[in-house]
């Protein structure tokens, strides 16, 4: 939710960042969907119009087409332009492995890869990912075929409640590609955007180092 | 009957949700797919801390496309509830008592429509003068519940004879739980007004009770299910009830599934926190630093309603001794009623607030006498054969504290490092170091005796696999893994043959919260009890099966052994059948293969009218040494090294326990060093997201972090284990105490003072204060005022700092090494 959304309980009016974006998205054709009469089809209701072919669900007013590759699979859908990549993944594509923590880009629970770079999907608008290649935790490995980092997290007990884990793993795997810093302190600094309230940090550090070792041995 | 089993060799199995967690397939509440007719629920909260509702206008909300309904307290059957005293109003009637109290609940077809409807509701509230500090509550004489007290000996007599006395005031800040998964629930309406509530809660039975009561249902009409939580830490013990009941109300009204998910900002603004405390203390001690009496007045900020405050204050009072013997004690606790969200359980549950009070006193005694604080603590430590009863009369049995202290002193090279620190602080112009060892002795059991019970359901299926259900809820701590291991080890089968099922009030009734570190103790014991009953029955059948006239072997069930997936008679191990075969034999013999187990902790009890008793089954002990380095120019603090040593009995799964120790320590460190709750003058929380509320990240870990345990067999508990969830949090105090110790190198003749949290700003302000104090002393300028550097004209009202006066009280006590045999510390201000 926007910071300014919370302040309006008393007045019940005012332009918010997202309603402004909606306006932009529909290019002035109609007013923001929240004020459009009739049954609303806002962000969360837009469904993927992709290979699975759920064409029964209507796109919301002002929806824009989006085509991108998610976990090596092309997805095309019409989406409210205000939708974040996080909400798009969770609500439109039903991929709930990516978690919503703070929704402000500060906790890292929503970390995914966009063209191989780690990003906070809650701070990324889905329509900005036109044609991009997205990788989420679901695309990294499966319970049957885990990615080495996922396996290292299990071996090192690098989680407790598990809510930050997919973000930690996505961040850690991107870090391997970026080039793992040689020192513990360097790894810690590079991982400091992913917080873990359970405090599994020492084990997360061990897992990343273990994964580095195991991939070294392989190559 | 004793039926044998063998413990497998490697108990460090992964968490039972390991694969789900790393692959993103673990399901949390908001990951559950929406039902096609689901409605989304939002709460319209009170925007003011205290006010009278003039009017509520929902007309604009009605016009929001997708609007389904708006509800107020009038839609509830009852509106009053509470786990201890039934004083809490769920939805505001004519008055609002805290920011975030629900006034209206709206439901809509989509998340965004619900949010739009929430924004469209107009509240007209006449603001009243809120009570936002403990001091103000004391002035207004408004308290929750009664006063609680524990007394031993004669403190006044001890004060009269004392070598030294220190008096002071200590402000302890609260903290947000910051579970990463905010409060969340989905409610499915069923036939005949029955409902199924899926909630991220530590306390399904509590939700069942409150939902039934407030919605006018019988308890048997409400089922509450908890698969897992994305963190709880106490914040989902009582406060998950509020969203669950409101969503259930919507589900019953609309006859549609209702989903209510708080966002992080709302969650932090609306829910209760760790209790801030304002404590006054007076302590007498000998020249050798041995405490002779402690008098303390504890004032907890309870918030607007009691919630669990009574029990939190109770635990603060029973933990103010921590690891130290108090021959004379007079400790009294009161709960101030303020206009904050009701403060609630948070890992440690008042224990940490009691413990830091005496750990602070130990640092002050050391600074006063010019001793090393380790020696003060060691001199006051509970003894093994003497000086071994608490101020409330419980024997400190199986006392491992002296062993822990002596071992850690050596292994951490405390003395050598102290000498290095002394030298460093003399030579470094840019940095300052400090070090402290603090302890924990944490009482295990709920202080409310009735809660110390649990039940478990164990079902065996014909393929030899087992389902276990208990009242314990999984929040990451690994209770399900522990229970799975206990049950598998009872039957001598592979761990992967046992699944611990989602917690549900349908299977386990009248359960206690997963709290007080006791979930494995209670629920694990109940599961073991159920398993043993089943083993007896299966052993009867198998004994008959093995009985043979050919070999002359009779049917002796007590000779039957369950091990390595097989069952055999110990006299003839070569003839064995698999566990699954034994189960099938038993089935054909029409033997029941499902069983309930119950467990109630024996030998505990406490009488608050006397302030005496033995409330705890045992104590979990530990100690930690932390060394910190402070940048003298910025106040920036890093933890250079932490050594932890704990007695946690025999571990079921050492890896899980290690995770609990490390994680709890980090959380305790965060509470005391980085997590700063800041409020506006009107009581609105400003730090309501990780943007401004800083929990420790991986970079904040001690650069060197050593964590060990000692060998001890805790005979009174299941498998000799000890509870571990909360106690290590208290060891985070070692970091705070190390900062205070560092300040003692620059505070001249005065005892350094330090608030919580000791975030960089607080440290810098203290450094600046002592620098200026010493400069002024040099200039013989007596006009210096302690409060000067805490600008009272600040726009913000930092809650933890709202008692700058407390520091003035302590500054009167300054006079380090100015020993006074008259029984009073030098009252003159040193400046």
C-alpha cells in the first residue's frame, strides 16, 4: 500500500500514486478504475490470458497487454498498469512462492531475477518488464530437482519460518552470478537487503559459502 | 510396561518444511488460492489514540464498485473479550482507545475494492487527551488489573545496614514483533453457522473461544486451523484473534469466504508490542559487590487493554532476580493503562524486562565499586547447595549457572581480552570498546498452572505411516520436527514415516498457546504418551504372534522391542517383522490404532496472594560475553565478538536448537540496539515499516559468533530436554551491557547511564554528554544540566525517551568510588 493511502481514512478522498498511475495507464480514455461506475475489475482480478487460456476472466478497464517470460515460459496477459511485478506473479499468475513482506522494497522477501538481476518485485511495475525474462523461486528448482543453493539452504538449516527464504535464495543465487565477494563481510554486505526476523543469518552465510564450494568442485 | 526403543544416530534432520521453504511451495495463509466467491476484508481503524466517535459515514463506501458490506460492533453478538481479564472491546462503540482500533469493517469483491471502500468511510471523531506515557498513567491513576508483589526478608532493615545503596530509574523500550508474514486469516462459512478459520496464529483455541463468544456461537461450531506462520514471536498469541473474528463476522454475514490480510504498515501500527517498562529500583550491596536487598517498582505500559499484561508483569517479577540470589527482595508490578494498542506477548514475555533491570544494576554496582562486572555477577550467582532459592521461594535445582560462568570465562578469554580493551581505550582516539558477560536463568512453564497441559492424537495407518496432531503451532521454531522425531523414535521407525499435521481445534481441543517456550515439552510429552499406549497394544499382538510352542517362547509384551523399523522379541532378535506388518496384524486382531495422549506438568504452582510458590518445572540457563566497538565520532556500534554458552539439556535436534539460540540472541540484540519505536506527540507510530524500523540484518551479526552448549540431563522433562525458544533472547542484553561498559571508560566519576535501545544516536548522545561533562568539570562550571542533550523541544516523542527525568534521578547517584558507609550513595551531583 502507498504511504499516502493510510492518511486518507478521515477524508476519504485524494489522488494516490496508484490512481495516478492508473490514469496514465488508460491514457486518458477513462477515469481511474476505482471511480469508474459498474463492476470493478481492478488489479487483483486481472487473470492471465496465457497458454492456460483463462479467457473467461475479463481484463480490467484500462488494462494493458504484457508479454514476458516467466521461468522460461512465455506469458501474455492484460494487466492493470498499476500492478507490481509481485502482485502480478502472486495474483495474476498464481505463483505464490514469491512473498510479500513489507511491500516497500526494504525486506527483500519478494526478490526475483529480472534478466538475471535481482530486484525487489514489490517495487517493480509488471508492465516495466515487457519482454523481460523473469525467474522466481519456482523456476530455480523444484522439490524433486533442487538448485544447489536450495540444497545448501536445507543442509545448513538456513531458515526457520521460511517466509523470507525464497527471497534469500533468489538474492544469493544472483549474488553468485554477480561474483561472490571473497570475505564473509563482503557476502554479508551483499546480502544485507534480505532480512530474516528468525535470525537464521549465520546459517544463510554458511549455505552461500557451501554452495560456492560445491559449484567450484563441479566446475 | 517398558517397551524398548532405540534412538537413531543422526538427530540433525532438516526442518519438516525444509523442501517447501526452499522451493517456495510452503503455503502461508495468503498463498491459499481464493475461492470463486471470496470477499476481501479491510478494517477502518481509529486514526486517533483517544476520542469520541461523533459519526460514521459509509455512504461513499457503498458507492465503491465491488462493495459488499460494511459492519460495526452492532454486527457482533458480544464485543468484550480478553485472555485474562475480559476488558477488551473488539470494535469501537462510542469511544476509540488506540490508533488502529477497528471502527468499521468493510468487505468487497477484490483487494483493491476493499481498500477503496476502506478509504471511502468517513469517521468524525472528537479527539480527547490521550495518555501516552507511563508517567501520565500514574498521574491519572489509571491501571489495568491489580498490583502484583513478591517479597522476601526485610529490605528496609538491609538498607539500614548497607555498605552501599544505589537508586535509579530505568526505561525499557518496547519492540515490534516484525514477523515477516503479517496477521492473516481466511474464514470459510459452513452449514448451520459453523465456520472454519484458517489463521496465522499461535493460539487456535483462543481464536475459537473468542470467535464463538463474540459471534454468538458454541465452541463446537468453530474450527480453527493453523498450518504454519511466517513468524510469530508472541505477536500471534492473542492479536491474531482480532482479524480472525472480524473476518468470521463477515463470512457469517455474507455467507462467503472472507480473507483479511494486514499489510506490514497497518500491522505495525495496529498491533501491540513488547511492553515498555519504567522501573524504579533501590539496591544495597557490600564492599565486595554482593547484593543484600533489592527493592523495585515495575511499571509496564499495558496499552489500552490488558491482553496478557498481567502474566507479562508476573514473569517480569519472577525474573528480576535472573541468575542472582536476592536475600531480601520487595518487588511490585503495576500495569499502566495508556492509549496504545494493547501490548502483548513477545518472546521472553516480561522476563527480559525483569532481567535487564538486574543486569543493569550489576553494571552499575561494578562501575560504582570500580570492579569488573563479571566479578559482581559471579559473586551474586545462585549457589548449588546454598543461596539457591529464588525470592519467590523456588529451589534452583540442577543449577548449572556456576559451571556455565566459569567455563565461558575461560573459553572466551575474558580476562585477557579485558586487559586488551583497557589498553585499547587508553590509546585509541577514534574508537571505544566495551565487553560484558550477562546471564539467563529462565523459568519454564506457563505461570498460569492450567495452561500446562496438552493433548495429542496419534493415528497409525496400515502402511505403517503415522499422523500426529497436537495443539502446538509451527512458526519456524521446529516444534513439528521435534514432535515428529519423538514419535518416530518411540516406534523405532524412520522419521519420514511420521507427518505432523496442521494444528486444528477439530483434532485437539482446549489447547494452550504455542508459547512460554513449552510447546515441545507439553505437546511432545502428550504425543509420547499417546505413542506408548499404542506400542503397548501392538506389543501385545506381536508377542502373541511370536509366541511359539516349538521354541517354547511365551508371549511377553514387555520383551518386545521397536527398533530400526522392525519389531522383535529381545530374546530372539533374528525373528522380526516390520512395523507395517505389526500394524496389519494388530488391525486384523481389531486393535485400535489411534490414540490420544494427555500430559499435565506436575509439581508446579504459584500463589499470587502470597507471591510464593514453584511456578516453573525447571530453568533453562545460559550466559554470553559480547564485545563491542563504538566509533567515538558517530556513535556507530559493531559487535566484534559474541560467545554464547547454554544449558539446554539433551537436544532432540541440536541443529534446530542452535538455530533457536542464535536467532533469539539476534532478536534480543535488535530490541536493545537498533529497533527504535518512535511516535508522534499524538501517539501515532512513525516507524511502521522496515524503512524506518531497523531489525538486525546479516551485516549486524557479531563478526565472531561462537555458540556452544554444555552436557546436562534434565530428568524432569521429556527425553531430558530443556526449552530453548525464549531464554537466549535475554542474552542479547550482553551487547547492550557491553555498550554501557564502554561508556564507563569515558564517564569519569559518574556511573554511565544508557537508555534502550542503545542505537547509534543514543550512544552518540551519551558520548557527547560525557565529553562535555568532563570539559565542564575541567572548567569548574557547575551549571551543566544532564537533560541538555536530550532536546525536549523535539517534534517527536520517542517513547523510550519520554522519561529524561529518570536520568536525572540517576545522575544524583553518581559518585563512582565515592564510598559511603552511611548507607547512602553520594547524593551530590559530581559536576
